[in-house]
C-alpha cells in the first residue's frame, strides 16, 4: 500500500499545516483521452488503454489507501468533442488527462486545463505549438514533437549528399507543423525544397496524384509530412507508381504497428526518427513483451509515452504529497524521468520532456530474424540535439537573456 510521506498525523490535521493534500474524495483520478477507434487509433486505442493501466499497476494501483481511478474517453478525433469532454471530466474530479492524439484537440484541452488549474500530459500529438507559442503552465509534452521527428532524418541525409526534397503534406495542424519543421531543417542543412503537395487529413483514399507529383519532381528525397493512414497510403502509392531507385522516402511520423501493417517488402529502407523501439534494450524488451501479452502487438512510441507520462505523474503526486496541480507540476519538473521510455529525461522550462531520440531504418525482409524485428537503430540522438534549443523557443514561459 502506498501512503504519502512526511506527516504522521491524521490526514485532515496535516492539511492545515502543510501543502494541500488530496482532493476531498481522497482519490487520484486520471483520464486517457484519445481516438479509441478512428483514423488515429494507433496513437491511442487499446494500446493506450493498456499502457496507462500498466503504469497504474506498476505504481501499485493506489495512493493513500484508495484505488487510482482511470477513465477512458473517446474524442473521436474531433477537437470540439475533446474540449467539451475535457471540461466535463475536470468538473467531475479528474486530476490529469493524458494522450490527446490530434494536435488541434490537444491545444484546445490545454486551454481547459489551464482555466480549471488541472494537469494535461500530451503524448499522442506532436505540434511544436504545444511547447511553443501556445505553451501552458499546466501542460507537459511527452514522447515527441514535430522538431524531434524532422531534424534528425534531414541532417543525416544531408550528410550523405541527399539535399533535394519534395514533401507530401497533410493539410491540418500536425501535418503543417511537421512541414514547417522539415522546411527549417532542410534550410539549416543547406538543402533545397523542390516543391510540395497538400492533401486533406484522413479523407483522401487515392494518393496516386500526390505520389506521381512527388516522383516526377526528381527530388532525391520524398518526405511524408503526415501521419497514420495518410502516411501508409502515401507509401503504398509511391511504391505502386515506381519511386525511383535513386529516390529515398522519409516518414516523419511512423509507428511500428504501421510498419507491421505495410509489411517489410513495402516499408524496407524507410528512414525516420523514433522515440522508442521495443527491441533496443533488455528493459524495453521485458516491458514490451508484457504489453504484447495484453494487446497482441509490440508497443509504439506513443504507447510507451503513455506509460511513462502516467507513471511520472503518479510519482510526482506521491512526492508532492498532494494532487494540487502547481505542486505536482513542480515535482514533474524537478524529478528526472527514468523508466522504460526515457533514461534521464527531464521536463524543461518550456514544459517539453526532453530525452534521447533514435534515427532508425526499416529492415529488409531478409534482415528480419523474428516477429516484430523491424528496425535498425542507426544512431542515438542526444536530447540536447533532438529537441529545439531553448534559446530558439517561442514559449512565453522561457526566460531569455
């Protein structure tokens, strides 16, 4: 049984002498809010549910002798529904909301969390605005963002002489955020952007015209500034219409279960940055096999981020001795993140949890030796290089000069 430390008297007596204790109901109440069954369910769905459950179970399942409550909320990939349900959840006693697949949904819920003085942890969305101009004292960004996924592949390819790019872009908040990050990275690397084409998010089923424009551009690299089914449909179309042997594909947001769905024949050779690979260390393998037993597939970086973000929050509540948002967030900044997802991760002044990232490449069918043996880890990108330097931050919380 876990109990808060530092006060031997009864709970009600302690509250008068120390920082605010647990809420009146004495419970910690968290909510996973995500796309449970729609177009971006790989960023949420059953994997997210089990990851959050595993974190609560590994923590011990209770605080102060009371079970930790978990709700699972489907925002249906619609920002207006996310905002409405977040308001209802916080008003009903929820202390923390996690995941928020869909950047527009995440940005909307962040406003509600700030107004209600509650905590939100974003693991399933990647817009740089979350810790940029829209950063909030009440929101922590875990797992990945546009910059961390864009910069490393561009720099690696530039070093090998591949400097001309064409982008296929999803025309919504996250896709545009990736496009901006990639465009900046290409310019920094001394490359050129020969062109781009935009498609509606999660509405286009025929990617043939986009693929043909990209292939005919003659660019050395075709970058996919989209996610989920839009990315896999782009890859299939590029393969079908004969991407040149002298052209490379980079997916700026790709999950291992999407590689599983594509198959190594179609996905082999793809380069991308990843925050987590199940087969990287003994600890990641042990945790991932537990996850596999519950879900029937290996975890992706969002699943691992859901686990880590939930666990870090619970550890911070325990260390703070209260569920008061300001006290818990202070502890989340103070405490390092050391678990299966991150080694010596830390929450910065802009509320980005920075950690090492990995440059990976999808294996060929011949290279793969066992189930889910899909990636070669080419390089570890240290946290200070993987994420935007603080001096370049647009977050108003960051002290400059």
